[in-house]
C-alpha cells in the first residue's frame, strides 16, 4: 500500500514502525488556595529550572550550530521573568495547579503565533506546544520518549513531531518520521531535514494505517510511505540509501562556489532564513547570502515594539555573517489575525485578504519608519550587501508609496549625519496575481523582484494550503500558476534584466521544477538551507537550451498532473544518477 503526505527532505528511510505516544495526565486543575498555592508555584519554578538545564546541556554538547542556537532560544524563552510571574499569578488567582497554569499561559502565547497568516511564523507555535508539554511532564513526573534508545532502524509515527525530539545527539537508529500533522516550515521539519532524516508529514490517519512493528519505506522526495514491501523494493531502498550517502559527500564541494549551468550560463543560489537560529548555518552552507530574510521574528513575543537600535544591531550582526554575500531583508509581513497591541493590528474576518504585508506598513508609518531607518543605518556599515523587499504588494502605487517612505527615512538620517548605503537596492515580492500581471511596471520602480511561489499559488488557485480539505488542489505546477510565473520571468527578460527576477518560494528548490524554471529563464534561486547545495548541483547538470525546449512543452499542458508527469520523465534523463 502507498500513502501520501508532505515530503520533508529527499531521502529514503527503511525501518519498522514505532508509534510514539506522549503520556498525559489530566488531574483536577483546582487546588486548595489556602495550602497548595505555594507548593504549585515552587513546582512550576523547578520545572522551568530543570528544562533550562536540559536545553543548556543539549546546546553545549551539540556539534550542530542550528541545534545550539535553537537551544539558546528555548533557554531565553524559559528564563523570562515575566513568563514565570504570569504562571505564578495564574496559579494564585485562578487556584489551579502548576501543570494547568503552564499549559494555559504558554498556550495563550502559542495562540498568538498560531493565528498568524504567515505559515512560517505560525508553525513556530509548535515550539511553544513542545515547551508546555515538557514543562507539564516535569511537574507531573511523566517520562518522555527517548529516541536515542531505539533498537534497530526505526520509523516513528506521531501525531505531530515535537522539535525537542530532534535535539538528541544520538539518532542513529531513527531512519524516518511519519506524522499526521505538521508542515515543511516547522522547526521539527527543519531540524529533521538538517539531520538528513527523511520524513513525510500530514499523512491522514497515519496512526491507524501504519501498524506497530511493520516494515515501511519512507520516500521523502515523493512524499510517500509504502507498506507490504517485497524484496525488490527493499533492494532498491538500500541501493538508493548508499547512493545518497555518496551524494552528501560530493555536495560539500559546492559550498561557496559560484555555479553555472551545464552549458555555461551563470546562476545564483541563495538561502532563505527566518530567525537568528538559522543564520550561522546559512553562512556556513551559503556564504553567497540570504535571498529572503523574514524579519517578523524581530517583532514577536514582545510587550513593546523593537527599538531602532535593536533592529539595527540585529541586521548588522546578520550582515557581518556574510562578508562576501548579500542579504535581502523583507520588511514586516504581518496580518490582521494577530492581536499585538503595539503593532496596531485589528482583527479581521478574512486576514488573508486584509491589511497585511505592505498594507500594514503603509498604514502605520511610525512603525515602518523605525524599521526603515534601522535597515538603512545597518546598510551604512556594509555597503552594497543589504537589500530591502516589500511583501504582498498588489499595485505599483504601493511600491511608490513605500519608496517615498524610504526616501523620508533617508532624509531623516541625512539630517542626523548617519551614514547609509546611498545605492541601497529595493525590490518587491511577486506573490499575488495582480503583481504578476503588472510586473513590468514594478520593474520600473524596483531594482529587482522576487517570486514568492507559496502565496502566489495560494492566491491564484484560491486554495488555503493549510486547509486539509482542499490541500490536494494546491500545486505550483497548475497551468494558471505557471503562466503567471512565465510572464514574470519574460518581463524581466524583455526589459534586459533577467538577473533582477528571483524566486524565493518552495518551488525554487523542487528538483522537478528546476529544469522548467531554468528553461523559462530564471537565473536566481533562494531556497531553504538544507537544499542549497543540492539545488546548486542539480542546476549545474542542466542545459538551458534543452530546458527551454522542455519548458515550451510544459506550457502546453492542461493539468498539474500532466505537468508533473512530463517533468518526472525529463528529470530522469537530465539528472542521470542524481534523479531523486
């Protein structure tokens, strides 16, 4: 039997199923206010201290920068005096036990993140779920699963993968992961990909379909889980695993190396990043720079707006990590489904179509000016390396208004004799059909544009990719999406600015999409860190003329399935033994 989900990574995993269940307890939350409040408050404090100790130890022992940085983030969050006071107050005022207070307080902060219309940041909510679960387990004396104790190659099946499980040092027996929930941008998914553990998320009814102890084959590239294996399937899996190990070694030579297509066309591959925990790893793997830095994390989990000095300091630190590369910082992209008082965000019935992205920034000029001044000031210390990009633009008028705001920020810095990069480049995200249709006008107002395929696909097809009931309709291979992408790339080519059209969505790292994108004329790709080297390698195998011929064929296809079938057939020949 073959079951499908969302593939994380591009490897194979062959092992036996082990269902991971987290022990929970639901004691009566009510306590005797006269005698038990102090005891519950002390219990919560001990849980905080114990978990901080665990994360510090894991961070110190880790040989991976991403793990160490994530542990630092958890320690910082758990060390918050305000958070501890809130838990203690909840115990006293609501007369509830420590486990309930921890769940409620951290749960409220989790809900703030989960409400975001930004999929990347919304999935940070699972980190807080994980922290609340671990703290409650400490209070209740419950044991946690230990993946380092697995015996034999194992594929774990879990409702949703907690990020903490990926922090263990010894995961040698974990060969695959299957979940019922979760997405590509969760910290758990990122850590699994960085550790090269193939996973398939969002497999409906995974717990019922996959039986404890049965042998399964995970194909992360295809997003499939196969059961009832025969000898041929096992042999193929072992062969591909050995091939993958050889590829991993071969990919290291692409670190920091400029690439060209097989016929000599110069190409650029950059990395996406969403918070500081990723920057060091990005700098190691992709010193060429960051093609999309999501700045939202600078504004979250705070009681007041970040200061200009703070924003400048963080941006400067990021730029210093790329002495030979560039960093494209996307200005604040938040929407109307998040209640953060200092951001002046109102609740909206349909935040996906509300005041989000550049609309919010233009509506609240004081917040926008603070960020623009900070970015400009940081650029003065790293001339030519910082670029700004406006999110969710739908009309040239919005870009003009944003540029005018930037001009006012420049003028205010001039008045204060604060240096900045006078040639700072600005760009616009092409992630709505309106922007794609009018991209030629955007190119007259911007130094570059970047195609955000995730939202472009969502808005073009009117499909919420986070909605399981319609997720199957979401495909960046849909002909309507492809025609918009082709039009954007063509506009860049017609204006003589092909190098100024970039792509930073998931499609940019899809092995099947690369021949099509190269054939359409795309020259700059920004992808998630785990896929930088593989994307470089695959692009270096492709011939632009052959890809252009393939692209012409693809653009005549009537369905997404027909597109995928044609690209799969072509990829086998173009990638040879690198076909995934």
